[in-house]
C-alpha cells in the first residue's frame, strides 16, 4: 500500500514539476497560456470519456479513493498534466512528429511502472494507440495551432469540440462525483426515439453558438478564447441579430441538458454561467471591445442587443454582393424569391458581368473584404440578410459537414456548376469585384 501511495504522489508531482521546469527554462511565449489551457481542457474532458466507454477494457485501476472518471484521481490529474500541460511548455517549437514520438515513449515506459495502482491487460497497447489518437493528437494540434496562430478554422472546430465535451460531459461528471445520484440514468433510460430527438434538439439549440465560433474564425481571424481573440470586429452571420450568441446558446443548452439529466445541481451551474455572462463577462468583454474597435463597436452595440435577438438584420457599412446568372432559369427563380423578401445589405448582380469562365456557381462576396463563397454556402450567406428565422437556417446550412452533403445532393439533382457566358459589353470591365477575385 505504501508503494501504491508513492505512485499516486509521483503521478501528480513528476509531470507538475516537469511543466514548471519547462516553463522556467523556455520562458514565457506569446499565446502560451491559451495553448496550455485548450490542450489541458481537451485532455481533461476526453480522458474520462474514453475510460468510461464500455469497450475500453485495456487496463483496470485499483479501488483508490478519491476517484474520478473510473480512475484514481491522482492518475487522472497526472495524465492531464502530462498530455495537456507539459507539451506546449516543453516543446513549443519542436516538430510535431518528434513531440508525438517522445510523449508516446514516455507513456509506454511509465504505464508498466504504475502497478499496482494500474493493472495492464494483454491488449493495453491497443488502448494506448486509441488514447494517443483520440486524446493526445488533438491536444497537440490545438496547442501548436494556437501557439503559432495558424489553421484558425481547425483550432476553432477543436474549440467547439472541447467546449461540447467540457459542458456536456466533464461538468456533469464532476457534479455526479461530488453529488452522487441518478447520474446519466435519466437520459439513458429514455426510449430510443425520444433520446435521439432530445439529443437532436440540444444540437439545434447549440447551432447559433457553433456558427458564431466559425464566424470568428472565418471573418474575424480568431477564436472565442480571450488570448486568441478575433483581429477584426465580427458583425456578420448570427452577429447581425444578437451581440453574444455564444453565451446565449451556451446558457440555453446547459439548461436543456440539466432538464434531460433531471439534475438541479447542474441546473445551478447553468444559472451561474448565465449570471457570469450577464455580469463579469459583459463588463470585461465590453471594455476590451471598446478599447480595440472604438466607434465601430459602439455603433454596432447601439443597433444589436447582447441577449435579445433582432428580427431583421443590421447591415454592414458596405453591402455584400451576390452574383447570380440571369441566363439560368432556376437561378432567376431563386433571385426573385430572395428579392421578394427584401434582403438588407445585399446587392444582387448578374454573374454574366464577371470575366468569362471565372464563375460557375452563385457567388457571395462579403462587404468587409473577406473571402467569397460559392454554391450552397453562398445561399446560406444570403439567408442571413433576410430575417432571424432564415438566418438560423443559414447558420445550420453553413456547418462544415452539412453544407458539403447538401452541395453533393444539389449537384446530383442537376443544380451543379454550369458555364456562364459573359456579356460582350462587359468583357473588358474594370469592376473591382471581379479584378479583386481573379487577379
């Protein structure tokens, strides 16, 4: 038992002291805190999810107390520090394959040394491979992308996944550990059809928040993390209707999740998140945005509320442009449908005015100079110029997997790309929109 206690002590203090030493030796780096925070949160949330899965029987833990997520709390904290906190501090510039090789080697050496706190099954190497792929590799990528300020869409998607795991899995697990009760039983005991519908409803409630994160990445060049904030003020997408869709969506999702779990303690967490968002976050974020964006932020907030959405969108300073072919029958019908709903901040232009061969689908060009999008994504962008209901549909349609699926279906149905004959009178046009896209 003494040896087992020393294992628990070493499991925490060895990676902790290694992290502190790496911080002192390598010094402070820009964006380091955000990188460590994100990778640590990912490991903290994904590790118990893997351990509690019914088929993850590659190892077993001694009946130590306290325990969390099916493992001794000391070992859990040690792994979180080893895989989440240490790599960004110790290897901020080393090539990722080398970091991966070093950390896998350390784990392979350490795992057998954890006996008798940890009992390895014959297939434990398979579990190690799964854990590396599911836990360590995403943590490694999100920390490195954050440190280097690269792959903004990739790290935004990983942040969405991390937030989902933290709020919908890790926080309930913490509540269940501190206040034992029914746990996940209220959700798992539902009939299959009702459980599936409930999960889909939670997903639909989360769409505005997820779309807002992607909007930060696509139009702002940043993410929701304060130390990785957007470089430009984002007023497009769902932000045309409400100033803080992430906090609004998060609060509603947490309340819905608490109702599904029938857990008043988790409902209290949801209420605390709403109070925090409306109080401390409102004061801190408002001050930061006024300092960084000045009159642009002040003018935007004068038109858009933080928590109560508008029905019609606020327009950008410069209208977006939609290029649609006049010579295409379905496109003309779509144009009439859009114009009948009186879009705000959108100018519709004939695609034939662009150079020959430069366009084969409808194209949406943002007014803020961001990259244009074609096809289904262009139509999804158009919907945000109509009203709140259509904007929600557009936000759902722009989600990565969904828009790809819809685009494939549309192409298969005969609404795919087509050749557009440019107008002869406009063949030598100096229009900035065309020149900017294809020069």
